[in-house]
C-alpha cells in the first residue's frame, strides 16, 4: 500500500469518527476534609450497531466523490445485491475492553481489494450507524491496522476484527 493510501485512510478515519467513549464526571466527597474532587471517567455502553454495504457506499459517495468515482460499478452492484441476500453480517460491538467489527464476506472481500477508499468508507458508515462512537486517534490506528492486515487474510467467510480502546488490533478470525 502506498503512502497516500495510508494517509487517506488515516485522515478519513480520524475525521469520520469520534465519541463512543462518552465522558462523564464523577464527583467524590472526602469525609475527612469535606472537599469535593472531580475525576474524568469513561462510560462505555455495551451495544451493537448494524450497517449495510449501501451505508458504506453512500458514505463514500457523500464524503469522497472522487474515491467513489473510482469504485468499479460491478463491485457496487455486487455489494448492493449482497445486502439483499443477508449473507453474513456487518456490525460493530462495544465492550469495556474495546470494540469488535464484523464484516460479511462481500464487504470484507471488497475492503481487501479496494483498500483505503473502502476502509475509510467502512469506518465512516460505522460512525454514522453508531453515532460516531470512536475517538479519532483510535480509528486512525484501527483503520491503518486493518488496511495493512486484511490483504493477508482469507475473507471468503467474512471476518471479525477486535481492537482495544487504543485502536490496537487484539484479534481476528472468520465468521
């Protein structure tokens, strides 16, 4: 992968997603001194969000028209047909330890073949579906890791990829 694809992926992912780590303030009273201190904590909701191939394509079409124009029209047709078949699933789940992305075989194959534009669109669609759940630096790391690793994986049965809250890939496998 050339440097411009990595930069495109990282930049797009950083700009596209922010926030499943909802900041909350905890207030603690000290019974000894009657003082109050605040500590910033993270509230992580354990949820799943589903997104379709059409969501990914629409996101790319809106946010990267040049990249969208480079997508093979046969690939677009295949991805939209795959949505109708409901073969496999595309979703993201969040937990206290991090997040996990599930991609059906058609989406994973497309991401593997199309590279940076597809992966930027993937993270954009995830952000839209989940309401921008992941902070920018985390998604930059996660997107770059996925861009580099997916080329070596068998994606014929769909894949899952797990990350910690630093955006470091912690595991992957087939669905």
